[in-house]
C-alpha cells in the first residue's frame, strides 16, 4: 500500500460530505484545490531526455496554504530567512492557549478573534519585557497561530519564539532572574485578563457576533467564570539558540492540520492516524469516520489573507536598524538578503538526485510541451449559494 494522503481521503469522501454540510466558499475552494493538486486537471508540462532515454510529466501544484504536498519550498524559504535574522542569543518557547469554552465564539468570529488573541499575547509579553522589574528592554518575538490539537479538534493557541532578554539604549539586557524568562503565573493572569477584556469590549461595540443562544448576560457570566480558573500558559525551557523552535514553528505554517505521514490507514469505515497528548506521552492511534475526519480537517482552513505568523519587537519588519545594532553586540554581521529558494537547488542540497536529470545518461531534461488543464477553474457555487454559505 502506498502513502495514504489527505488528497486521497478528500477525493473519496468530500463530495458526499459537501452535500450534507453548508461550507464557506473559501473552504470549498480549498477542498477543490487539494483534490486537483498535481493532477491532469491543473495541467503541466513534459520533459524528455535529449537522447530519448526518458520522459517525464510534471503536473502543476495548487499552491494552497493548507495543501500538504506543495508547500515545502515556501516553508524552507521562510525558515532560511528567519534563521538569517535570529540574534545569536538564547531563546525561549512560550505557548498561550485559550479555553475551549471560547470555541463557539471563535468559530463565529474567526478573523476578529484571531486578531484579538494575537493582540492579547503581544500586549502581555511587552508589558512584562518593558517592565524593569523583569527585563526592561525590547524583545524579539516570532508568533504563530495553531488552531488544532493532535486529534484535530479546535484548540486555539499561539507559539512564540522569544529572545532571552531585550534591547534598550544600545545595550542588551538579560532577564533579572537566571533560570527562567518570566514568572509563569503572573503572565497567565495578565494574558487571561487582557484577552477577556478585549473580547468584552469588542462585544460591547458589536464587533463580535455572539453564538446562537448566547446573550450578553450569558457572555458576562462566562467571562466571570473563566476569569477565576487557571489558563494554560507555558514557559518552555531555555534553548541556546532559536533554530530548533523555528523549525517547530515552520512545520505548522503551511500544509494543513495533519501531515500525510501521520495517517496510517483509510477505508470506507474510517481514517486511522497517529496522535499524542503531549511530547511526554507515547503515540496513540485514533480512528474517525471519513466524514468526521474531513470535518475536523476543514475546520482549520484559515480565511484568505489571514496572517497566522507575526513578528514583533526586534524581529518586526520595521525594526531593521535596531536588529542590526543588536546583532552587532553579539558579533553578528548585517542581515543578508537571501535569494528566493529554487526547488531544484534545494533537492541538490539535500543530497537527492536532481529531478531534472535523465536517470540513465545524466543529461538535463528538455522541456518539450505544455499540458493544458482539463478545464478552466470555475467553482460550481453560484451567487445565491455563496450567500447562503456565508
């Protein structure tokens, strides 16, 4: 049996699922893109050996951000650029998770809730970093949004790569206390307060839509309840550099909520995949009916133009001068502008055989003809259907 893929699962079960569920237009477009990726439907081109030994068909990629088979080059390109920008200091990994009791509000307001969550994390971290009781300097932070758990349920949280210290008045300032970056419980309490307050103000200004059956009074009761319990905010261990955390973050930037490698089997009865509760537990398996698996997977397709990665402080795009000055304190040169990654060159750096060389004589394959797409892309949804889905 070959590799079981998201594409294969979608091809076998999506049409039946779509008939029974109202889906937003961007989700339906994503599903269509995944099923067409690298198939004759998108067209492509053909290459042949000059000596006639070999010919190969290349089919075009869909390039959708959740496609697990055509985003690796963009991920590697982003990773290389971020590694080039890192300050040569230790870094920490922090995770901010919101309670599942807010999931219904999230589903109803994905884009504004995403912005509120990022804002609450940003404001919490900078409140502590700029306070001289803790550090008193500007940090470098890269934050990424993840909306899923290992079992693909809605589990909204933000991962942060954070410098071990901050920059102020031309000097690097290390944390006041050795062994940890920031005090965990106070950070949790401030983050909890800010997020609930920002949501409350957005509801009062009618910038958020309450879920069906929830009134403003119900929300206030929920807010008071959540304000009294402990939230999951984790300050992970200190790393000598940030590369390892960057690699971890890059895995979830693109490619969807689950990789093909984690899927063990796919039958008419269901989809079986590997998962684990956390990094300390052993891997387990879970089997879901095909429709349930598709539902969980589609739940994590972001709306178009949603920014799921944000850089703040010294790592912000507007802080190039500060970052250059700060890097000089650690003996680093100015940042080099990298050329966009080329997939053929990337394959060579990984030791793979060059994909455009004849496997028999080694000559470079010649592009001979274009393969037109089977039909121009037209999503079947009409204006009335789009309005209903919205």
